[in-house]
C-alpha cells in the first residue's frame, strides 16, 4: 500500500477543500473605496459602507423593513394590469423578461406599497425596486402609486415615495408614458386632501419618473450622492459638447442649486421623515428612540476578510 497516495494526499485534499465551503457572498466590496465589508455588518448599516459612507443599492423590501417600527408593515394591494398589452418583443419576449425580473428581484413588479408606523407616526409608503428592470415605470408602477394615494386619502395618512428608476418602461410604449400624467393626478389627490406628500430620491432617479411624481413632493429629500436627472450627464455632454461641472446632477449639487430641500443619510431617514411628517400635520415632535423600534438583525461571528489584490 502506498500510504502517500492512499492516505496523505486525500487528507491534504480534504483540508484544502474545506476552504471552498465558505459561501462567496459573505463579503461585499465597496464600489467607492474598495473596502471588504462583512455581509452582516453591511446589512446592519443599511447597505452603507462603514468605511467611507458610500450608499450602496438596497432592495425595496429591506428599505421598508428598516423604515417601519420593528420592521412591521402591511402591504397595500396593487391592481394587476394587463400583461404585455403590446405583445412586445426585442431580443426576447417581454413576458419572458418579466418572469426573469420577478425571479431575480423576488417581487411582482418595480414598486411596493405598504402602510405602517415610523416612530409611531402612521404613513403610507411606496418604494421602487430598482432590481426589477431598473425600477422602470410601467402600468403596474402607475397602479401602485394610484393605490398608495388612494390608501393615504382613505386613512388620512401622509404619502412617502422612495424613487429609484431608470425611467419609463420601453416595452409598454405609450402606455408607460401615460403613467406620468396619471401619477401626477394621484399626487394632486393627496395634496387636495390636505395630506403631506414627501419624496425621497435615491440613486438613480431618472427619466419619466423624475419628470412626474418624483419631483412633486411638498418636501424633496435625497440620499447622499444620488444621481437625479431626466437625461444623464453623458447624454448632455454629447449634445452640448461641453464638459459638465463636477458632481453635476448629484444630490449635493441639486441641493446647492435649490432643487432639493435636504440630503439625508440612509441611517437618519426614519427620524427625519417622522419629524417632517409630524411637523406638516401639526403633531407634536416624535419621541425618537433609535433602538426601541428598529428591527434587530441576527449577529454572526465574522470570518477573516479575504485578501484584496
């Protein structure tokens, strides 16, 4: 018996193979500073880099869970639109794209509507899911915003919208563009009822969404360094053949030029929204205890960070 072949080699192989059993998604790399971040630590910080403060993408459902007291909320039912009304096809069928997006994002479409309390302040919140076809606005998103507005008026609650979109959904053609005036009417319905309408612009918010409900808020808030525009900076540079200013169309630039009211980090958004809502509705200031109502994420022991080259 060759003990090197039959014993030593399998033993060494099993030792080295154990290292590959560690899931690859335990660590995330910050796009801004390159720091490797343990996934639990990143989740607890709401997908904001703990080293440089860069705001990474966060799902709509995770955002809602972090926003409402104890992570509890009730989803508002959204009427289902006609699927693929134009029988659209490019490289593949629109229906196939929808199925792929639903599987990838884990949502029906690009907007969630929920109601709950933010520091014991009731609110209706509509939140776009950028992971679903870049948060594009189609008939479902229009239905969702209308449903959110109707629920806000019915319950006499303020409406908060988290916008994140690449614009209108091309696969629905003119029907997607019709959601611009439709959602504008929905916003007017909330305002006519004397209820606050607050918009939080996240990265990115562009196209037809920016040209409709995303810029109609009584108060306009944005997350740090969010891209907010109708046409992107690259398109504008190619059109006017001029170099744009540093940070053009980013949240801080728009705040300096009067397009926004606030730029608020994600970790302080709950407190900010509760204070603004209560102020606009003539209620006393909220009793803010950031630990009392925040959902408690599980804690894991962090393995050693992988080496970066």
